[in-house]
C-alpha cells in the first residue's frame, strides 16, 4: 500500500508539529524549574542577609548597652567625686561663714 505524495508531507508536518510541541513543553517545564530554583535561591539569600543584619543589630545593641552601662558607672563615679569635693569645701568653710554671719548679726550700726 502506497501513501500518496501529498499525505506523506502532511504526516511529516503533523510529526514535526508534535515534536515542536514536545520541545516547547520541555522548555516550559525547564523554565518553570529554573524559576523555582531561582526563587528558592533568592529566598535563601534573603534569609541569610536578614540573619546577618539581625546579628549585626544584636551585636550593636549589646555593645551600646555595655557602653551605656560603662558611661553610667563612670558618670556616677564622677558625680560622687564632685559631691565629695563640694562637701569638703562646705566643711572647710563652714566655721568661717558662721563667724562672718554672726559678726554681721551682732554688729549694729546706728545711722
């Protein structure tokens, strides 16, 4: 049984079309897989970057809080020294000031 020449061309065109559809379907599937892999890789990169930034932030907060504690203790020590100096100054001049005030109160000037 011989196939007419016109039908042989149609058979080849149909076979080529099916082959082209298979190639296109395979390409679409490969593209979908690449997109999925790219999305997963991007999510991993974002997660890694987020973790890195959170660690830096936590470290900065810890450093700042420790330096704040150091500053607070340093300021407290300086304040204590200043208070002691003022109290010593008061103690050393207390008698002199009392004498001066008493002399002013006891001295009566008549005009």
